[in-house]
């Protein structure tokens, strides 16, 4: 599921680099459908595992995965919302508005990569990196995007819908990071438990 969200964020970055946003929503929607299908599949696998005798460690792992599925599905939802808003409002805004979102998208991509590594390798440092990046940088970039959105609203009141959409994109990106942190915290607990 993390790799699908990475693909969604890569699509956002790619669309921005090419300055071509047509089709971004459709691409993100296809990826979101994959996320939803994978969530159902993983949920079924966890439920099947719960019906069998599990060691304490295996039970802890399956519970962590099962509890994280909702967070990971929401991560995909937020990535889809950003892609949809970007395609909708990119043609009506100045490039500076779009550039405000890119540092946050890059940072979230880094967090997704670190979380994937932490999960695959059961790496405590990588899981904690996800939490640290959110605490130290995502929240600051979110606040910066919100301030920029308000400043644009004051400078150009005729662009109210663009400013509000930029604010919504910032909120979706910030919430995406929060859900990654939730998964990283659960993973941290499992890794510490296994140590």
C-alpha cells in the first residue's frame, strides 16, 4: 500500500515538473482503487491468520498490520485528494502556489520510503525517522503553506477558491503525514517488543 501512495505522490511531482496536470485525477483514482482492493485483501489475510494458532510475536505483528490498514487506506485517500485538487486548480493559479506544495510532497515521499524500509527491515531508526520528520518538518511546512495561502487571499481576494483549495491541499498533505506517523508508532512498538 505504501508503494501505491509513493506512486500517487510521484504522479503529483511529475505532473508539476511537466506542467501538465490533465489526467492526474484519473491516474490517482486508479491507484486509489488498487489501494482499496489491497486493503480488503490484507484485511482478509489478517483475519484468516487470527483464526489460526499464532505465536505471541506473530499475533503482535498481524495486529499491527490489521490496525494500520485504515491509516494506510486514508494515506491513499489524501494523496488522491491532493492530485484531484492539483489538476482542478493548477490551470487557474500562479506557479508559486503550486511550488508551495512541492517541498511537502518531497518530504512525505521521503517519509513513505523510510516507513517502507522500517517495515521491511524492522528498522527502529527508520520508523523513528518518520516520526521525527513529521514533528520537525511536516508541521512547519504545513504552517508555511497555510500562511502563504492566507497571504494570497489577502493580496488577491478574487482568488478565494484558489486560496481555499491550496489550504485544503496543505491540510490533506499534513494529515497524510499524521497517518504515516500512526503506522510508524505501531511498528516501533512491535520492533521494541521483539528486541
